[in-house]
C-alpha cells in the first residue's frame, strides 16, 4: 500500500489516520487491480483471483473509512496514482511486505490512538483493516510458496463486504472479524 509520508509525521490524530487509511486503501485497490491483470497476463490466474479478492476487501474498507470520516465532519479524499505492475512474483512480495506492515505496526498504532481518544468507530474500522491485512498476507504468502501451482484455473475467495475479511473457505457461522452473518460474504474468483 502506498502511504503518503506526510501522514506519518507530525499532527497525529485519528482523523488524519482515517484520511491516510482512506488514501492508502484507495491506492491499494488500484494496485491490486493492476496486479490482477498482470497475473492473468502471466498465466498466474489463481494469483489474479487473490488480487481481485484483495481489491474487494479494500473496497469494503474504503466505504467504511469514508463513513467514519464523514461522521467526524471530515471530507474523504484520495489521490489515486497510476499503479505500476512489476512481475507477479515481485507484486506478491510487495503486497506481503505492505500487508505485514499494516497488520503489525501501522494499524496497531492507529488503533492505539483511536482507543486513547475513545473513538470506537475509528477503532472498529482500523481493526477490520488490520484483520483483513493479516489474512491477505497469509493468503499471498501461501500463493508465493507454491507459485508455479498458481497457474491455470481460478481460486474462489470469500470476502466479507462489511469488514474485508477474506478466506478460501466460507466461515461456518458468521464473519470471524466483524461477526456479521454469512450473507454479507461475496464470492470472488
Ligand atoms: Zn466481516
């Protein structure tokens, strides 16, 4: 994910973090779509499914971030840059690096600040994004480990449209991240 450097520096506030996340997730979606196309072009069609699922998860985060920003009186805006796709292997490696950083440091910091400010809405959406980043990181790491097996056919990925949780199997009862019912899931191939 591309995070504007300025948003990590001074003037830390939950509203700024929400805006940074909105911009970051919007750019990530563009990158995932470009990476999906590249993966299809290179024959890694199952990896393309993963990238499409990641884009759908990002769409859920962007919608929820927008809602929370507006509720706080802010204006959600993103500067979506043209996404540059390298080789599929490099694209996967870049996504693993980014999603790992998101779930291990970036979102935990945002969550801690939102918690200290008593901002439950922000804390919830950051938790959604953190959980989704963790799942996606695992899915892409598995894909990278068996990259040659990712050629031909598609993968079915179940994505929660509320929180962006993504998994190769539909959870048994409800979404393990946001606890919404299974009818909130969409199937991405
Ligand atoms: Zn969910």
